[in-house]
C-alpha cells in the first residue's frame, strides 16, 4: 500500500517508508491511498475467527506487499498476546477493556505492532533507527515495552519530571537495553517541543534516522482498528445498533474506528468524549476549529489542545462538515463530572473505571438520552491502577495491583536529566 501526505507537497511512498519516516518530508501525516471494504462474508463469519485472523484480514491491505503474509501473521500473533474483553454494565452500556497488555493501556497494541514492523524493515540495514518520543504518561511505557530488544532500533523517551504517575515513570525508566529515558526539567509541551525541534534539525537528521512512535506513525495508528472488530464480534448477536464512545486526546482511536467503519464494520455512530480540552466538541458546535493550549485534568492522557489526528478525520469525510457531524458527536466533561461518574459506575455497577474510561461512560449516557435501542460501548483505555491515587481517593477503596504493575514498581529508575534542546542534541549525537 502506498501512502500520501495530507500536506500534499511530498511524493507518495510505501508503507515501509511511511513507518521509517513517521512524518512526510512536507511535515504532513501519511494516509493510505485507498481503503477497500472487506467482503460481506468477513462479517458474516466473524464468529468463527480468532483475534489474529480478524487482525490479519483487516490490516493486510495496508501493509502488503512490504510485509509478506507469513511475517505479518507472526507480527500479529506476537502483538495480540492478551485479551480484549467486553464487560456489560447494563443492557445499554458496555465497556471494552483495552488494558490487558504489558503496560495496561491501549497503546500496547499499536506500539507492539509498530516495533515489529520497524524491526522487520530495519533488520538488514547497517544503520539503526532512533525512535524519539515525548510522553505525558502512557505512550512512554508502551513504547519502551513494545520496542525492548528490537534489533536495529534505539528508543529515546522524553518525559516531564514529576508530571507522570509513579507507575508510568517506572514503566519507562526501568527496562534498560535499547531504551533510554530522558527526564526533562519542564512540562509535557517542553518535551514535545524538543522532539519537534530534533526532527527539523538537519545537523541531527543528516547523522541519524529519527522516527516517531505516537499515533502520527501509521504503524502505531492503524492496528488500533482491530479492537473495534473484536468488540463487534462479542456484541453483534445481542445488539443491532452499536455505537462507540471514545475518550479522546489526539484522536488516533476515533480515527482508527472510522477506518474500521470504512472497511464495512457496521458501527452506527462515534462519540468523542473529551475532558476540558474540548477543541473538537467546540468544532462540532461552531464549525470553527480553534486549537488552544492544553489544560491539566485528572484524565491527563487526553490533555491535548490540538489533536494531531483530526486532519486524518477531515480527510475521511473530505472536509464535509455535515457528513462528519452525522457520524460523530462530541461532549466535554469537567474533572468533577468525571469523579462523580467514577463513583456512579462503582456504586451502580460495581465496576472500577479509570478517569479516561469514566469520561467515555459519560459520553454514552449523554448520547443514549436521545437514542433509544442503541448499545453504547465506551473504551476503557487504561487500567485504573495506573491512576492509583486518584481512583482510590474517589471510590474510597484500596485497589489490588495487577501483576504487570507489581513487577515494575520495585525496579530501580534510570533516567538522564535534560533541561534544554542542546542537552538533548548532545545526548543523541554522543550516546546513541
Ligand atoms: C493515549 C490515551 C488516550 C487518548 O487516545 P487518542 O487516540 O490519542 O485520542 C486516552 N486514554 C488513555 C488512557 C490514553 O493513554
């Protein structure tokens, strides 16, 4: 499959090159040249298929011929080595748990898939690729874990000192090997600015191949369409009209769900559930897209003021506001509403949601007010123990730590301190 740049000022390129480069030379995001719907028989027979068969059939067109089928099968089997259960809260609302991977956030799926693709493409190169990524929390852990020991790939993660949770910090600073953590004296935006500067710095990019591992990279983003298929497989016999409420930050998940829908998956509607960072909620109300600086919330993985994947969504609908609005609703919630929702979910359904999932739950509730005979699935994007202090305080209960978290929490943190872009550059040129 070839990909084009959404800035339309760079040549089309192969899947392999899109993965290695991350962004097109004109700084645009890559988008697949075509999306061919799956045959009706795929959905008719979905009950008989395993996760890996579903994933293989849905992603094949986007990655072949660059990744041969036998290699793709192995990559998928290794990527999807955990479960994606639907938990029913009521006849109207379910949650899709995306947190059963090694770092307990949905980002494990994309990070593991991308790591293996990049490893495959780079296995015969004598030059390593360096994945440079800024994280506000979950991306760092998932990328560190997914890329650990992948040959030919080095990973450098920048995170804001004191601004990620204890668990998140341990997940990205304790692995060693080809993974390096840089602790930045600043906030997430400072980390992000340094990464952007590095990608534009020719005195650096002429000496090393840098790429990104957030959802702007097609190999991180596209496999996120799998779990909409897995949810459908588990629910389609009981429910005809299925909608998804997606706690959103950079809108990678919403956009991946829309690709699943383009492939023929009968999803009736999407709900983008936002915290106070509500650029898209406002856009659907006013038709004005107005990025703004992010504000800090308890669902911090969604503290994004200018969602990077929104441009891909505009491309799917060819900038047709009405078509988009027919398929996407959006609501925004305060931290107090989110906390009240966490308590309600716990009291009413005996289920413990993390703050991001709780925002998704609120989106379901609002949408269902005006849509009867609809089943709403909210994505549970991270395990509640990743936000231990917040969750325990709200539901006033001690949480049992899962094995994945127990194994990292007592390991020793190793991180290099950086304060300025020059620190980062010196580190990259001398150490990597
Ligand atoms: C990254 C993340 C999100 C936001 O996902 P996008 O695809 O960027 O919209 C939501 N919840 C959690 C827990 C995350 O880690």
